[in-house]
């Protein structure tokens, strides 16, 4: 029978449709074609002048930015509506000078350089008094919102308002802390490590789980075993460990799910008043293969229907041999 499962952080309900459980081959098609290296704008150096460059990682301004800093951030009322200039920053992180499509195929050292770049750019953007939140994320494949350029890259956006989803997560974590005087995410890590049925892989400092109330098939979370609310500060000293586990889980998805499109998002604490989040919030990375599409029920209710139980996700991905050769 299907189950309704409640997300302990934001209180959202998910339907785990166990009777619809499917193997990966039954989902949407994976990424199939990418741009030839000779036509890649990043390989041909057509892209904008670099903002930052180190260890093969290059940061450039987006050629079609959603946000920009050309005008100051000023809110204006239009009756009951509110509007302002789309102030902020939109950057592209070119993760390698080589024409490699998937981060899973980068070396651990190169992934480590990407992680350090995220940190440095976040630390730079949070100096802007107008910025409320900074998100580093990746879209891999057309189904994930990317173009099939075939050059591994991710994005960093700094915005002047606090996103509702971030508010929901920080508020839920704070409410839990007020009641239990413990971090909700730390309790989640401890329970998952104890029960182990949703643990996919782990190393000394990080664990990857299939979340209890997964919204999407093969959704996974990368959680630090140590407590820290802020990614840019909290990752210092742990970059090698995070790079290794990111390569591990992305390889499991590439090999086990036939190279699917995916997104990952680094969920960190808001920029302003950082001390107010240090006890109850816990940074983490959400990795989501794009294997199904959101339909009318999900859009109309806010519920998600996940057609594979997270326990099955964990078993399947645990059994993937990431050392297998093509």
C-alpha cells in the first residue's frame, strides 16, 4: 500500500506510491547528446571575462543573467503589489578546462577546487549588505534545465530576498530546536546512521541518505556528520571528504541510472544574522535526478508522489559498483 510520509523539517506530506515502484529503466530518457567540443563556447573562450580563476576552475558572469547589480535594490509599492529591480549576482562556475560533461567524471581534486570556489564566491557575495541568500547549484542535462553544451559547470546566485523554501526550512529547524534543544538535522543523521535502511554511502565526515519523505525517485541528501549552519565556513578543512563523497554519489547515479539529468543545490543558512542560525540549522546538499515530471496533482496540492520508496533507492544505489569500467 502507498504511504503518506511527513517531512520533519517543513511539514510537507509526500505520497510514497509503493505499488507503483519501478526500476530506473522505466523512467524518462537520460542525457543523450552534447555539443561537440569545437562548438563549445567555454572551450572556445567565447564566454565572458573571468571574475575568478584557480586550479582549473573559472568563474564568469552569466551571459544571460537573471539578476544584475546595475541598479540599487529598492522596493516599490504598486497598490497591494510590491516590485523592485532584479538586483543580485548570477555567475557561472566552469568546473574544468576540459570538455567534460558530468561532474562525476572529474577527479576528486578538481571537485575539491570547485567546492573551494563556491566558498570563496559565497564569502565575497555576503559582504554586500543587500544580499539575503546565496545559492550554489548545478543543472545537468536538458531535463534539469541545462543546455546540452557538454562542459561541466554550475551556477551561483546571490539574491536580495530570502526564498520561501529557505524560510520554511530554517523555521522548521528552529521550532524543533525550541522543543528538543537539539538540531533536527543532527538527530536525523544519528537516526539514519543507527537504522541504516536509507543510508547509501558514507565516509568519516559525511553521509548520503535517501530522505524519509523523498519527493522524487532517487532523491538523495549529502549531510555533514558534524554540526554547522553555514556551508562556506563549515566546509573548511573537510573539502577532501566532501569532494570524495560527491564523486561517489554522482558516479552511482551515472552508472546505476544510465547517466540521468540531475540537479544539486547547496542548502546553507541565510546571510544576515548568521549567529541566529548557528544552533538549529545544518547545511546540506540535495541531489535530485530528473527522472519524472511534476503533474497536476502535485501542482494543485503541494503534495509530491514518489514512485519508489527511499529504502529501495538506498538499496539500489548501495549496490552500484562505482569502480566498474565502461
